[in-house]
């Protein structure tokens, strides 16, 4: 398989997901999550707080895929994170459980971003972060809570909210 030079990858990503289209996805995602949290957020506890990170993490992944300071192999990894957000099949499909389905996307993205920090300056992540608080703190918090997201208590809350 031919490898694409790093300098052509951002153009190919822009061709596949033009800014206007990704902005619309971001806006739809934020609106959907906000409406969901307004109706059912109190029943979710801490998970509600994490859902608020989802749109900003999605945009962060996209922005990093076009940054020339990020290596080609990391851009491929970032691309898998973007694909996980937009493709309908995943561990917790949004089509079946609504916005709660983005929690697995968020955890996957946090793992990718944490991996990226091995060879990408944290200042680059901070530069592209448009969410509230510090991006590194968000990554730590999401990864720290990932085990709890699969706990039986959380699963009971999800079942209660989805009904």
C-alpha cells in the first residue's frame, strides 16, 4: 500500500469532511446533547458532565488531524477516533440509546488523545481545545472515570434514562 506524505493528509481530510459539514455535525451534536441533558441530565449524575465534553472532543480530533505538527501515524489514529464518532456501529450505538451512546466515543477519544501525548507537545492539544477547562484535565478525568462508566450502578442509570 502506498503511503501518503504527511503534507497531503490534511487536504485529503478536508476533502472528506469539509469544515462546513463538520461544523454542522458539531452544532447538531451540541444541540442534541443539551436537549437530552435538559430533560434527563439529573438522572445521570457525573455522566451528564462528561457528555458536555463530547462535541469539543470531536472538534479537537478533527483539528489535530490537519495540524502539520502531528505525525502521520497519529493522524491515522485521530482519524479512527473521528470515524468512531460518525459511524453508526459502535459499542453503545446512539441510534438505540440516544446521546448516552457518545460516552464510549468520548472514552475512545480520550485514549487516543492520551496516546498522542507520547510524542505530541501538550501545547498543541491546548491550542486546538475549545472546550471549557484544561484539555489535559479532561483527558485524565475521562480516563479515570472510564472504569466507573461500566459499573453496574451506571448501567442501571442508563436503563432508567433510556426507558
